[in-house]
């Protein structure tokens, strides 16, 4: 087994000693690695979007990328928080409605973030008068690297660890408060690799050639839901969230995602216009 490396979730601290401005104390301010990973995620999305927008057939031109990323960021953050509250902690929200707004207490959901991005892209596609499905095909390949950065943030923060394992690469997470010598799957790294790097390679490669509208989005949904569903078998189930039909909440949320991906691919190749390259 491996010992979790001594990684400080705080990257650096500004104003280590509080200062007073107009009688108001400011500081100290700590910058967490998780926040840096979010910045890297949005930065990678911006760079990839700028690259893809160079194509003459691109749904979005380079001057529109900044607004696209801004809409997407709001969708990720608002949807991710709302999804976490509704999908994983609905009863706590009912007891304490204001908990939804206490984002500093942590809690984000990928599936909620995905819904938030979809809503944001519906609004943005209307604003720029572009087809919604074509816009989602443009967005899909720029998402996975950001997911990978997010999972690395989970790993550094010692959250969302895996189930107990005796695999040679299993890792002891101090924050798990397990008895000495108990090791777990580093499931955050599995997800960073599969949902981040591997999914990026698949979707970006698939989108490099002309595809019928909707196909790229379908491949993204199929790929993510398959990888996430599989990793959930070695990821510790969320505390207080009961299994349903033997499936975790994450697996249950992946089922409609998978079916939507299949439906999009069938629609794309059976009915959507051919030779449309959503670059």
C-alpha cells in the first residue's frame, strides 16, 4: 500500500497577519489548490475553445469565446452547487434552506454542473442565434480536461476517496480517519485519468472530423457516464446517501446520461444533417 503524500490543500497564504483598513480587519487570505484547479479548468477550456474557434465552420467565433466561457462558468458553479444540494443533501436543505448559499462549506455535483451548463448554453445559443445542439458539440471537447483538474483538486484535498482495498497501489488517506494500515482506492486519480485525460482524447479525436450534429455531444455523454459508472464501484459511497437497486447516487444519475447519449447518437446518424463539423 501507499501512504498519501503530504500535500497541503492550501497553496499559499496572502496577508498572513491581518491588517486594518478604516477600522476593518482584513486577512489572512488563503488560496487553496482546489480553487487553483478550477482556474486551470476554465483556462484550459478557454484555450481549447480559442483553438477550435479558428475553424471556418466553428459554431462560435473567437470573439465569442470569452462570453461562452463566462456563461459556462456560471452554469458550472450555480448548477454544481444546486445539484449537490438537491441530489445528495435534499433533506438538509429542507431543514436549512440558507445552506444552499453557504458555498464555503463545500459541496459540488458534476451532474448538477452539467445541467447548469446546458441551461447556460440554451440561453447563450439564443443570444448568438446559433443552434443549441451545435453549440453543445462545440463545448463537449473542451470539458474533460477541466474535469480532470477538478478530480486532482479532490485528491489534494483528500475528499471523495475510494473504498477499502488491498491493491498494491491502494493508499492510506489520513482524513479518512481509518484504523492504522487501512488503505483505499485513490479513486480521485482514476477519475482524473478516465474522465479527464482519456475522455478528452476520445472526444477531441472524434470531433476532429465532420460529424452529424449531436454526435460529439452523444460521445461525451456516453464516455463520461460509462467511466463514472465504473469508477463508482471502487469509490466510497456518499455518507448518508442510500444505495438504490445496489447503485450509488452517482451511478443512478449516469443512467439517464447514458440513455441520452445513445439517443443523441441515434438521432445524429439517422436524422441530423450530415457533413456538419461542429469544430
